[in-house]
C-alpha cells in the first residue's frame, strides 16, 4: 500500500522534513519512488521521531539502491577485527579502555562529501541518531548545486573542464596539512564541476577536508583557488543547520550535499548509526 506523506521544506535550497511516514514499516515501490524524487530535488530528507533497529535502517536504505560499505581498514578498528556488518558504521565517541570504539568520535568536522577519494563515490547516506550531547554535534548541509550557482565567475571559469584530486587520511576531521600522504592514503580524481543526469543540474565537487589540488593550476593558483572555494562554502548563507534529536533519520544525496559537523562536549555521549548507498556510475564532468 502506498504511504502518503508531507514534505515541509527546511531551506529554500536544501533540506525538507518528511512527515507522516514511519520507515520501520515496509514501503512499496510507489512510495520509494516518491521519496527518491524528493531526495533528488531537496538533497536532504529529515524523518523525525523514528524508532529503528539496525535491520530496519538497512531495509529502508536498500530501497534507494545497493548498500555500500565503510572504507576504514579493519586494522584501524579498536579490536582490529572486521565489522559485523561492513555496511554499518557507528559514529560515536564511546571509548573502551581509553580507545574509541566507533568512527569519527570527537569534535568539529570540515565540510566534505563522503568517499570522494574512491572511483565511484557513494550516492547517498542514511544516518540515524541514537544518543546526543546536550549541546553541539549538529550537522550543517550545503547544496553543491547552489554553491556552484553562487560561485564567483572567475573561480568557476578556472575550474571549468578541470579535475580535482581528493585524498583522505582515515579518522581526520580537521585538516592540518596542505596534503595527505598519497603513498599511504586513498585518493582519486573527479571533475571539479560535475553534472547529474537525473535532473540536469551541475554542481561543485570540491570540499575542504579532502580536495587537495585542481589539476593544471600552478601551486599558487591552487592555493588561491581552493582557499576562495573553501571560504565560499563555509560562509554560504544558504546552508541548512540540522539540530539532531534522538530518533531523527536523515538521508542525503552524498555527491551533491556537502556536510560538516559542529564541535560538542567530549565527555557527553554522541552516537549515530550510518548506512551508505552505493553508486556504480562515475562522477560526470559538466559540459562533457
């Protein structure tokens, strides 16, 4: 049976609240298609007041495509063992014997898109809030489509037709070096300005945490260009700031919605469960 739901936009450029649907219950193809269309349009879907087991969340995420996995090596896990389910990542500041038991445990995180250091970055991410601190830990979402539309024309022209190198050192949330060591950490080249064939929109595919170089520019031009882009992303007035509540499920278009995390008290629990959705298509250069 098709489930009716209401969309209440949270921002003119990104994000909508989805009301009237509880995703712990199976949804039919028509409902899944309608939610898929809403995701393509709004980039971020917020489902409040959900009560989800891990299996519930996995089943819901799978309606949007094949599940992906997390890329952090098992050797970097606290126990050094493979994850019970490689599609599930616990983002938590819990510690055992002084060591983190989850991923990305503490503090602020720069704007980024997940897995842009791989050949086919994840299409979407499904994140569910279990425990939250009394303050902070919010997620800021920015539309890469809107960021491109408002990018200064000189910078946009400089990026046109060029590729960007993305690299990531697992576990880092605030980058304190110009470049990660590419001999040790995964990296991949993608168009700096990309195109999405689903709705025809172009988008900026550059982010502060992982994008290190625009190919074809000098070192000085790179630094100037990237600093300008990062300032543009950080200072955008068009972002959506999500203040998490327990039971919130947020699904976002990972390629076109950048996200960042606000700092929070290290001595208060913050625990969210992440399930990613895969995409076997490459990032397509705009105008190609």
